[in-house]
């Protein structure tokens, strides 16, 4: 993986275009959960999500290895693609992004505004990912995976900021999509020699990582039907699972109703927007309220890129009863 010096070097590079994000303890969240709650605000990056850190570092390192790469191809549900669009435009590279059919219209718009060519294909992220790899091979472009050591090191800079800013955290809740965010958190915790528990969070409707963690082997699901698109993964990455099984205390499942309630709680208690995956960590902490009583904990608000109509429907009807 990477050492602490390499992580600090990544932070120096990334902070040239992505300023450190804040971490705040919110009194109303503390009242709601009965413990001290810090929120790591990755919704405050220029891309509205933590992924931009990985994109900046990945493209920088790629161009050192392949200075004449003709273009990039990737697959995403949104934040990874927004991240790469920003990094590719800065580097003067073309970018082609495959998203599943019916993907977030506003995330698609953000990627196009960043200069990416967005192509809708397939029923879900994993189908789009397979097609993107085929496109890259056919066109001779570089395929950017959603999980790579450079992506993990890049996003791990958010963990470095949080863990160095807030001492004595009992546990941190981290949402899991394909795994870069939690892998970066685990590695940073270990490099700093801390004993903080790291809790992974998945959607109960897309729980491949939770099942794989519990069974000690890759377990895939047939579907990933959750509005929290950043966690809609059916096929875990073996390298991520190895890191998570070695370093996470457990993985918590949260359903869409719990995520909706957490989006509302973040809005009411902090006046911050959260997308589904961004609110999942708080949903898990709310679910484990009794376990956390009196503790100092943190939740990662990984992103805020939620479509306006979806957000409006959640704020108007937190229970989803009218859906």
C-alpha cells in the first residue's frame, strides 16, 4: 500500500486544487444520538464528494507513467466520474464515462459540464463497468478503475485530515461503495497507530460487502436496488475486501428508510445536504445509538450530489410513505 510520507505527499498535491474539508461537532446531532458526533464534510469539496481527491492523484500519477495517454474511460454512478472529469480537464485529456441507464440526471450534467462524454449503458454500475473496460480496450484508451492504490491513497487524505484534527475518536462510520473510502480510512488509522474502530456501512439492498465480510469470501448479489447510488455495488473487489476484513470492526446494513431519515437529520441539525451514500454513515450511527452513548464518534458525509426532486421528496416525506 502506501506509507505515511507518501500519504502526506498526496495531501500536498491534492490540496493545491482541493482544500482540506472541515470536520465539525454538531450539538443537535449530539442531542439526537446521545454522544459527541463529528461530521467529516466531504460534501464541501469542489466536486461535492470525496472522490475528487482520488481523481486528482490518479491522473497525476498516470501521466508520470504514460505521458502520451490518448484518453480515459471509466464507469460510475456519478462522483467518481465528476472527480475524473475535473482531473482530466486540468490535464487536457479526453474522458468517456459510462453510467447505467436512468442514472442521476444532475450527476450526468455535472460530468458533461466538466468535459466528459457520458454514455448510458446497462441496468446497473457493474454492467456499465464491464462495458467501459471493453470500450477502453477497443479504442486504445486508458481504463480507470473505481478501485486502485492511487485512488485509495488520494481519498485517504480525508482520513488524515479527520484523524489528525480530532483526537480520541472511539469509532468512525464510513459508507462503502466499491471500497476506496473505507480502505483509505483503515490504512490511515493504522499508519497513525490509532485504536479507533472503523465501521463500514452498506445498503441492505446492496449488501455484497457485508455478506462477503461475514462469510470470508466474495459474495455477489443479483441486484443493488437502492436510491443511495454511491453504494449500489453488486460485485465486491477482492483487494478491498481483504483490507476491510483485516481492518474494520464490522459492517452495518441500513435500509433506504433509515438513509432518508439521516438525510433529514443532517438537514435539520447541520443544514448540510447529503446524498444517499453521504447520509448512510449517520444512519448507521443512529441505528447504533445505544452502543455509542457517551462516546466520541465521527461519521463521513461522503457527498452531497443528490438530485433536487429526490431531495425535495425526502424532505417533504421522510418516511417515504407517499412513494
